[in-house]
């Protein structure tokens, strides 16, 4: 092969790339046909030179002499080949940071990047109005197909975009005051955007979560990005900005020729938009990368998560009505509110502070999100003087009543809801009130006969709530056939038997913490006197003991201590770690009952790298257990000491002694871990003498052994 032929091939590959770079930066349109013609012209130009088809000016003696002595020399040819080779390497090499690419190239880069989303990671998608990447008018985009394939693996897909709705409509959505039967004709919204949002929710499910800029102008930076968040330091990011100047040209054409809008749109959709593109997926340490990831997370956190959920519901209602799948006045998305009483502890601080979060309703809401996709769960807290709930916002209001001292508060709330019904305030939805929890079972006869609730759910509620909601959606009369339901029939309370076996705890979704404000479940003053960001967790259920003072009912399920698998627990802790949680506290009734199972979990937890604490009985502590706890980053054990009197312990049926308490406390302190002690006072059989015994016990242990709250 001749030198000229090689040069022709190299130039044919290089020159179109140069024009492509010009096109990307300047917005110059060049079709693939023109690029091909350019390649042919360059190749045949060099070919003509190699075959002595020289132009006239090369026949001038001086030029011909220069050509023969310099251009034909071996050094010149080697130099040309080296220079062209370097230019080709530069033109085709992958740049690690700022780069430019066409839209279709960008789609490939995005899909390749998204493939990096590993199990349990969070995928952020910052996408403006979604109209470029996800145009469903012709076919399902490759990007969307990819999201459907990875949604089961990732922890969550978080999409931040514009809602495309007028301000007054947003206010109606916030207040749940819009006319549900006028959604399709309402001119105040971008219908294409609504359909995209509804399709994402329908096809990707509960793991796809939207948040929206409050106003379109809040997207002033036009940031478009994808972020994969797993363990800190291993995150990945790409971001991009639309650079094409011809987009303005097509906007001008649409405005100038409104009757030709479809034609202009069809041509524009086939053009290669250019994007400024930056890939930080391979960079492990980068200030700029960290800055952009934090920017995306900050944009997400600043958006109203409740409004995001309300807009998702509004879009689903719109699509169902457009498709004719729902009758007039009916809601396709039904709403259930889980209500709990916010309680506080005083402890040694002598001021109110929040106790651990309401795990009962958090687990129930998690079940609804996973298994009842036509229901939207919420979690509502009530407290003294703050118990009013708008009955028009919910199809079901479910009370979780687990302690006796909150009963008056729940009854006030129930009575207020009953008054709303009787006063004709129930207009938008036919609200059903139900209740569950330890104390609800005890109060069932009173509440059912007073019509404060229609059903009581007994026992473990996760399976029952799913059956109730499914029957409510299809045939509400079937609710009375559900296991564990209590209801009133001809003035008599009917208690349906619980026949099914205990739930496998791994089948229960993780608690729906995201439905609570962060301040209600993330705490910084609860972990062994540190300021770690921590949460409370449950690794097991049940207690085989029968202490006198305990209000937990001893049914057949609760007498068996059941454990989640270590794999299931680690997955939840990994999710929490991704969200910057630094520690946790196990609040199980009897986590250490099965020592071998507990040790298996403890060893697995130690590999996660979080700090933690747990509650335990003093008779379940030994050197083997404490040694493993210390290795696994456990900082503190909280013991239910209850009293310093053996007489009281016996009457409590505690099945342990004061000596057991002293031994356990000293053993834990010898390993350098903190100890907290829970003490009960004021029991019916307590005397001045037993009270003095408790004081002496605490004095003997002292602050060196028992750490303050």
C-alpha cells in the first residue's frame, strides 16, 4: 500500500471527526450523507496525487523540485504519519471529564453509566421536563427499558423534574381540593408530562419516587444529571447541559408556523442535539464530583416530598380518566392514613424528648406500598391538643393503639371524626375507621359499639391490612371474612380466628421511614452519649417471658422469638448507611434469646461498620456474647434492671436476680462498653423497703458502671 493511500485513509477518518467537533460546539448541521461525500472527496484527492494526476501548479519547476526533494523524502512521510496518528488518537480518545456529544451518543453514555447501578444503590435522575429522553409517542425509549430492568435491584429511583402545572392548580393539589372529574379537561397542566409521570409510577412501582421543582424557574441552572449513590466514596456521577443552538431555531419555527407544529416537531426529534457532558463515574476522589453529587442531593431534599406524592396521585387519576377506567366521582388511588400517638420520655433530662418511632405503622405502611399499589399510605401523628384529622382526605383511617395512657387521646380523635360524619362534613370520600394494636384489642367492645371504628385488627397486622385493602377495593362485604378481624354483628362483637402461621419476617418490607419527617426517626442524642446520626431497628419479634408488668399480650405468635435473616438485616443497614446514618439501636424485646442466632447476626452486623447499641436481659449476657458485641462495634447495652430488690423481681416474675444484674453490668463495663439501666417504680406491691433496696443498688453501681441517659 502506497504512502498516499495510507494518508488518504487517515485523513478520511480524521476530517469528519474535526467537522463533528465543530458541529457540536457551534451547532452546525451536517448530515451523514455529507460526511460520507467528504470522506470520498478526501480519499480520491489523495488517490489522484498518488497516480500523478497533479494539478497544473505542481508542474512549476520550483514546486516540483520541492515536492520531489521534501515531500517525497522518507523523513517527511514518517513525520506526516506520526502527526496524523497523534491527531487520530486525540480525536477518538475518550475524555475523562468535559466532553461534547450528540444526543444519541449521550443516550448510549447514559445507559452505559446506569448499568453501574449496583444492588441496593440509589439512582438520582435530574431531568427537567423529561421531554427529550422519554418521548413515548413513537416507542418505548431504551433508557426506560433499562430502568424497568434494574428497578428490582436498586433501593430507589429518585426523579427530580418539573411538574408543568399552574400555581393555582398546585395549591388545589396540596389542599386536595381539585375537582376530580374535571382533570382531563383542565387546561392548567402539561398533559404529556402527566402521562410520563403516571407511566413511570405504573411500570416502575413504589421504588420510583418523584419530587418536583416548586416552580419551573427553579430549574434555572438547567442541570441534567444521573447520580448513583452507594457507599460514600464509591458514588458515580454524570451531568450534562443542552448546547445545541438550533433548538432556538426550531422554537422560532413552531411560533412562526403554528399550523406546521407537528412537522417541525417530527424533524426536530430526529436531529442530533449536542450536549456538554462530564463523566465522573471512574473518578474515585474528586472535589468537583463530590460537589455535583451534593448539589443533586440538596436539590432533591429541598423539594416537598408530600407534594411529590400528591402530584403522582393526581397524574394517576388523570390517566385513568383519560383511558376511561374509572367512573364519575370515584378515585383510582385510594388513601389510607395510619395514626399513632406521639409520645415523649423525660428520663434524667427532665424535659420532653421523642421516643423511638412508631414501628407498627411504619411496617404496615411498607406493606401497603409494596402489595397494594392502588393505595397511597400516609402516617399521621396526634398528641394532646392536636388530634384533628380531615375526614375528606382519606378512604381509611387506621389507629395504632399500643399503650393504655394514649387511649383518651385516640378516643377524642375518633369522636371528632364521628362528629364530622354526622355533621355532613364527609363529602369527597366515604371514610372507614379501623384500629389495631395491643390496647385496641382490649377496647374493642367499647369502640365497636360506640361506632368509633368499624373493625379491629388483632394480632400481627401486616397480612391482615393487605387483605382488608384488597377486599375494600373489590368487595367491602368480604372484609368480615378476614382472619383476625373483629366487628359488630347485631350488637354482638365477632372475633374472627387467627389460623395462619406466623409471618416470615423477611417477607415484610422495611419500615416506611420515608413517610415520617426525618426528625421523627433520625436522632443524634441516643447512642451511648455520642452525636452519631442514628435510627432504631427491629431484628426479631416475640418474647418467651411473662413479666408481671408487661402490657404485651402473650398470644401464640408472640411467645415465639422469631428472627430476620442476617442477609435481610444487612440489606436494611446498607440502605440506612447510604442515607448517611452512622449508627442504630436494636429495640427488640428479647434479641439475645437464641444465642447462636443472635451471634450470627452480631458477626454480620460488625462488617457493616456502623456503631450501635441494643436492649437485653441481664440473664442472657455472658462473656462470649459480650466479646462478640465488642468486636462488632457495639457501644452500649441497655438492661431492663427494673429494681434492686429480689423480692420485687420475684413478684414481677422476672426470672432473674439482683446478683445477675450486678454480674452483667460489671462484665459489660470490663469490655469498655456503656451500660444503661431501666428502672420501674410505683408498682402495686412496692414498699418503702424495696424502694430503699433499689437506691442502694444504684448507689453501689454508681456512675462509673451505669452511664447517664
